[in-house]
């Protein structure tokens, strides 16, 4: 038995998916079905009151053109996406981040998709990383804790 729950729960007994190709000759035809709830709401494991996803946008403060672009990107994001949570702009490393950065949080799948696609096209020389905070932090913490601490009866991880 797998340690992961089956992602096909609820599809037992469903017709096999076709292997027919679409007219492009490359992609597979998928028969029409109901619209996924993931378009409108995050999976239950994500608490959207905290935030759905974090986007960290990085720049090199020592490269003037890149730093200027990052400042303009920051202002544009604040103007274009005022409904998102946008933190202060840093010209230096802060916390675990190795260089200048700012952070943007999204709260819905719609915001996440819209912001992600916009950022991909407008990030310029800046790098970014996106993550869902609960999954990343909890897995990293558990790996660290299980490696560096001996569990005792009072330890709850």
C-alpha cells in the first residue's frame, strides 16, 4: 500500500481515457467533464485566510539596472494588483533570502493564476520563487527536526 492516498478516488469504474490525439497530432483528447473545483477554491489543506501562495521576487541590488527594474516591478504590482498582500521592498538580504527581494501573497486560485501568468511575462531580469507556505515549511521543518533532534516523550512534531 502506498503512503500517498490515491488521487483517483471517486473515479473507480470510470471509462478508460482515450488515447486519441487532438488535431495538433501531439496532445491527447480528453472527453468533456465537470469543471474542477480547483478553479474556484484551494484544496482544503490550504487555509486562504492566511494566504494561498507566497511569491518571492529577487533582484541583485549591486546591479543598478536590475535594482531599478525591480523597484518599477514592485510599484507596478502594487498598482495592478492592489487586492494582493504586498510586503516591503528590501535592497539587501533579509531572513533566509540571499539578496534583495519583496514578497507578494495570493489568496485564491484565481489570483494565483492571474498573478503567476502576469509575473512570468513581466519579471524581466528578476528571479522568483512561489510556494504554498504550509507544505514547504512543515516538510522542511520535519526533515530538519527529525535529523537534528532526538525525539522525547514531550516532543510533538
